[in-house]
C-alpha cells in the first residue's frame, strides 16, 4: 500500500516582516514579495524534487504551504530548502512541521492527517527561535528604513540611504511594473469599467509604471479637509475550523484559492462606491484604496477617512456574500458556521506612523473578535463585528475599559437588529450622522464637551445618582436647542434614543461581561467626520 507524506510549513511573523520598513511603499513591496514567493518558488522547488505541482501542492498562498510527497526524506529536504530560500529572499523565517504519513486511500485519511499536520506545525512554532541573528561588527551601518537589519549597500534612488537586503528586495518589488500583488485587486475594481489598468492611478503612483517617492497617504488624505486617513484591518472568523472541515485535498486547495478572491471582491465593492459618488475632481481615474496586506482571510488597507465606518460595513457585508458562494462551490455550506469577519478601522492624521496605527488596530480587532466569540458561545449566533478608533492629536479618543461608566458602545454589529439593547448595528451611527447633518457645529461641540466632561469625571461605581448633575446639564442643553429649533431638538433626542437611550446612558448587559453603563452617541461624535454614507455625495452633508 502506497503511503504519502503531508508537509505543512508557514512563514513566521509575517506582519513584522512586512512592517520592518519606514515607508508604505516598502510595505506594498513586502506584500508583493511574499505573493511572488508563494506563486513562483514552491512550483519550481516541487518540480526540482520531481513532484507534480498541480496535484501535490494543496496550499501555497499567504505564507502557508501544504504539499504532498511520495517519500518522507523528500518532504524533509523540500522543507529545509524552502525555508532557506525564504530566508534569503525575504529576510524572515519559515517554520516547517514534521511530515505526516497518509496511507491510501488518501481522501479517506486526509482530514486526520491534516489535523495532525496542523498540530505538528503549532508544536514546531513554539520551538522556533524566530529571526536569525544579525551580524555584528565593530564598524557597520544599520538599515535606515527598518532600523534593524545590517545594511548591505548604499541605495541611490531619490536620496542616498543604507538599506538591508530585505528592504532592498521590497524596494525592488515595489518599483517593478509586474504588479502581481496589486494588479489582482485593481483589475477586480475595474472589471465593470471596461478600461485598461494603465489608464488609472492609485495612492503613491502618479502614472502606471512610473512610481514616485510620494507617500501614498498624501493622495488618500486629499479626500479629507483635515488630512485624515483610515486603515482597515480585518480577519475572517473561524477559518481554522473551516479548513479543518475539508475532507478532501481538492476541497482545501479550492477553498484556499477562492478565499483570496473573495476578500479582493469584498474590498472592491466600497472602493467602487467612492469612485462613483465621491471621486476627486482633478483625478477622475484614481483608485483611492491601497491594499498593504491582502492574502487569505487577512486584510490591511489604506482607505479614505470620510467614509471609514460605512466602508467597513460594506466590506464585511460583501465578504459574507462572497463566502456564501465559496462555501457553496466547495460543498462546505452544511458543515461550517456562517461566514463572518471581524474588522476594525483606525482613523488618524496622514503623518501618523502606520506602525502605530496598526498596533491600535490589533488591540481593537482583538476586542471585536472577543465579542464575536462571546455572542457565538452564549446565543449560538454568528455576526460580523466592527470596531473603530480615532487617533486625534496623537491620542486615542477612547478611555480605559475598566470603568463602570464608559461613553461608548464599541464594538458594533455589521448588520441586523441590536442584541438586548447592548450591541448595536454600526449602521445606526451612519443613519444618525445623516439625520443630524444640519445641526450647527456649536451645538455639536457643546454635546462633545458634555461627554468629554463625563470621560474626565466618571464615577467609580454604577450608582446612577452620581450622574444626576451630568443629566441636568444635558437637559439644559436640549432646552437651548429647542429654543432655536424644535426640529433640531427632536433630531438630537431621536439620535440619543437610537444610540442607547434619551438619558444619555444605558445599561449594557453583554454575554460573559459584568454589567456597565454606556452610550453610542459619543461614538458618533468622535467619528463625526468619518461616518458619511458611501451612497451620498459628501457635499450633501454640508451644514446649512
């Protein structure tokens, strides 16, 4: 009986590798380098070891590799060879698991072998030492981009810089005309336009095949008067469980390929909406979104700030729809939970370091993931969850989450009705932003100041009588609004009611959490300039 061997390998700390650069251009180059490595190296290496790439390569995307071999020795040699090439090409490390024997028939034993391979990979990762040590010499130059690697050469482009081998490779990739990382996404954006890609530009690119050193954030910041940009970070829910349900190798292979296409299509939908309704007047053929990481079920993208919240909603809804098709085509619909995704948006000035924005995104995405799991565990319901954060003046607008009173209701549902009045759909913020568009700025500042006062003077316990003075101030403010315009007062009161209650606070009872008091209205005020609807021109929001 023929026995085959299943090898699992995975790149370590991909985000750290890609973000080991000071410029977004090199981040794009890092993602493109990883994409090209996955597309070209495994195919050439499998053929080198006399394997059949089309039949034996199951997953080779996003830094993950799953390959079948006829001999255990060949599997081990392939893993060592792949890891060494990855180190030379990218400057990163790749963990290779112990091969797993699969006796015939392959499809009947594939699920068990796949689970064992994943276990072996996790074990190997725990033992992995991580990055290779850098050389140390008495006199040396450190890379001026990442600040970590040992410089290999003086890079003479726009300015003289010492760069390490990894950053040199990223620069080379970002400057090439074959855009195998970005081209896939931008072609999907333009598939209905019937226009060639070389007629369009995108952030950091003035003309096709003519890259400049312009910071991509400068282009995206043109959409906002105050020069804000937004970063969208997303990660699919339960994808490990979904891949574990693949009982055949062809199913896993098909799922891996279609998942990558699904997230591209999901990102393209809100991108098209901005181009249709709010394109820059002086750049009619400009694509306003720049993917920085786009592979598997993970996403990190630079997007225009004014539509940040609605962009996230549209992306998540489109992802769910695309994954329904994927599950149907791979015959997984009856075996896996509903396709959902957790996402977060970080809004900041365009000069704010992207690495710091990503750190905030990781923390807020973790909260979204936690809420998703709590709802799934408690109610057996599966919802896509969105979180967001505004970095104003270099400081986060939120407060520590250990207070009994928190002027927020984050994270939010992507769609559906609220859950026990404690988890609201994010669409309510978008709707109330439209309803309050004609409220004078002075009144908005007064409402903002009222919640800022609450943030700075939160009681230590949930005794509602401690908030009585604050509520009196809210009532007096509503009376002043009523004296000027009864219509405006009704709109503000409706917004308060829709976002948690007319009193400005509501009791929050979320699964597996202690009870606390919060409200969604301060979230709306924090994200006021970034809660515009994708379906409406920005000038429709101008104050009367």
